[in-house]
């Protein structure tokens, strides 16, 4: 015993009993951006048993302002975020089991990832995946915490299957468009505030102190000095297709899945192949080196830059197309260089 | 008309008559917004028909995607 958790154990609502519970819990974090890195660091420092982190992206310079686990070297190397996060988290607390996944999470992946998971933390950047998390959470009866931020604004809500309304009850429809980190930016105090709301709730769930859950939809704007906290229990719908009595989990069906996505905060489109595949980066390196453009390669991905666009091709088949927000233009470039 | 919106006292023009009008006033009408009026939560379908009055206490929470 080196007393590393002593201050947390002195906090009466957790105590040594809560600490022991925490040690046996497994949290899945979807996304290793600003929210994901912050939440992961807190959980690992707090002595969680295991965390799994899934992220499809790699570290860039524009991340370093707020994504707390990453370094300049990783931006330089374009290290996948899940790999970079694991390295730093292991250095912070070697006692915690850390499972990292460089992947675009959709229904199939999430079905696999939630096995033996006690809580899902949303640190994603789009509603496509949140609606999938929401349905999976209801199907497997695993609580999850919706969290998001943009500019100086943040929002969070804890969803407990069988008790609270679900995200589908609250939203009714998937929000389309709207402001993103791309158009209005983001300041790190807003990120940290959302993380604090999310992590306080996470700790309560993990030490099984459900009586103290906030049970309110919380939002704030740190620049405009707004804070709002409202009870949304009444919004729970008996006929909700995700959590109602006659539920169908609509977002788990193939027709609801997106294979292309415009990424938040980036002038970028992601294209995922319809079938799982592994790309031969070495052959691609040779083929693309003959094109007008610059090729960079590491064990996980290959980056190909032309004058106007940059294609980043991941080993798992996905391609990020930087320099466009148009899905059709992205598809053209995808097919032009990758067949 | 004076309203308390998210804890702040503000003046809105008298042309704002309904919750939907208020969302338009704040340029939130294209977003998914949860509205609470005088401690009562309103379904989205009720935004157009729900009138607002002087001294109402309104809470507005809009959903964002970034993270």
C-alpha cells in the first residue's frame, strides 16, 4: 500500500468500500478527443479496474490546445489517438488495465466493445454514434453519459436504462448540422467543465451511490455566464422506439447506419468500406508514390497529400479525406486514388 | 416583456408571443432545444402553441455534438 488513493478514500461517500468497487469496474470511452482524454485520465488516476478506449482518429497539432494526453511528438508522427492515449495512461497508473482500439465505432464494433462493461462514457463528436450508443445502452441495460461541448458551451445528461428518459426521448430526431468545433471553435475550460459533470456522475455510478445522481439535464456557457439544470423525467416516452415498452432499437439496424461522415472540427470527410478489410500500406505506398503528391507512412496509416487535399488511409480500411466537407467530392477522391 | 432566461433577467420585444417565437428570437429554432417554462418541461410539439408572459422563468437547453 502506497496510499495513492488515500485522499479519495477519505472522501466519505467513496471510502475504502467505494474504492474497492471502483477497482472492479470497467468503463468504455467512445472517443479520445478532448472529453475522452480528460475522462480517461481522471478514471485512471482514480484507480478504475479497466478502461477501454476507441477512437478512429490520429493526433494533430490543432488537438494539443485541449486534448490533455497528447504531445508535440505524437502530432508530428500522426500517432493514432488510442495508441497515444494508452501510452500516457499506462505511465500515469500501471495498475489499470487499458484496452485501446484504433477503429471507427459503429453497431458491430460497439456490440463487441460493451461486453462486461459497467458504464459507457460518450466522448464522441457526432449524433450518429450517440444514437447507436443509446440503443446499445438500452439493449444491454448499461448506463451511459451523454456529454458534448462547443465554443464555451457544454451539456451533459446521465442515462440509466429503466429509470431515466433516453437520448431518443429527449431528441425525438437526430440533430442535423448546427455549430461545430469547426465553425465556432472550443475553449478548454468548457471541455474541463463537461468532464467534471460527466466524471462526478461516473464516480457515483461506479461506487454504486445512485441516490446522489444529479438526475437533471445540465448545460452552461462559461463565456456568457449561463447555467441551467432541468429535470426532464416527464419527457420519458412510453412509446419510445429505443426505451419504450415496444422497442425496436432503430439505430442498430443497417439502414440507419452512416458509412460516410463529415468530422467535427475538421474540414474532413471519413469514408469507411462497407466490408471489414485490412489495407496493404506498403503496396499503397509504392502506388501512390508514383502520383503527384507526398506520401508519409507509419505502421498504422499512410498519408498522401496533394496540393488541395490530404488522404489519410488507415490499416483498418478507413480513409480520412482532408480539405473537403463534401461527401461526394470525398468519394471521388477516394475512388480516384484507392479504386 | 421581462423574462428570466437561464437565470438572467432579460427584455424581449412584445412581438415574441410563444415559446417557438422565443427560440426564433434567440436563433435557436433550427436546433433541438429542451424548454422549461415556470418549472414545467414542454414537449417539442407544444412549442408553437405555448404562450409566454411577462415575468416567466424560462430554461433553454440546446443539444450540441462536439466533444
